[in-house]
């Protein structure tokens, strides 16, 4: 069972407090998404358990009856301090992959441009030869 909650939290990418969607799967927080930049944090629960005490997890990451101001602060603090290995989809890496892909796309376009230019040259040459 999943539950979605909207709240304002600190976004590392926007570098300010923004509107977020928090998704709980079962009892535990699984995903936090910034509604402004779309930055998404997924939390690997196994690694979480290795790193944090169950007290902490219960306090900060289990589905609340009511999201209090203290909980929001805890959650923001938690997100800021989150070690990258706990995230199943670290934003930074996702971004790097994106960059590599767009670079490839650029090169492809450059190749296409070169080919077009060559075709143009051949056409021009053909005209001259005739
Ligand atoms: Zn953001």
C-alpha cells in the first residue's frame, strides 16, 4: 500500500525549501520528489537499516499520522545528511548519465551536419563539372 503526502522540504537541487511529494510504501518512506525541479530521491531501505538506528528510522521515516513541524525538520535534516549510497537512484549519477547521453546526441547531430555539408559540396561540384 502506498501513500502520498505533499509537504515543503529542503531540496538540495533547488537549494531552498520547495513543495515535495513524499511516497510511503507500507510503513516506510520510499521516495521523496521535489515538485519544482523533479529531483527524485529513492531510499534503499536495506542500506538505511545498516546506517541508521531503528529508532531514527521509526521517528523520521515511518508513515506519520500527522506530519508535524518537527517531523518535517527532521526529514529535511535527514535528506541533507543522506549518504549517497543509501539512494537507489542518486541524483548526481542520474545527471551524469544524462550529460553523457546528451553529449552523444550532440556528436550525432554534428556528424549529420558534416554529412549534409559533404552532400552539398558534392552537389556543388557536380554543378561545376557540368
Ligand atoms: Zn528541487
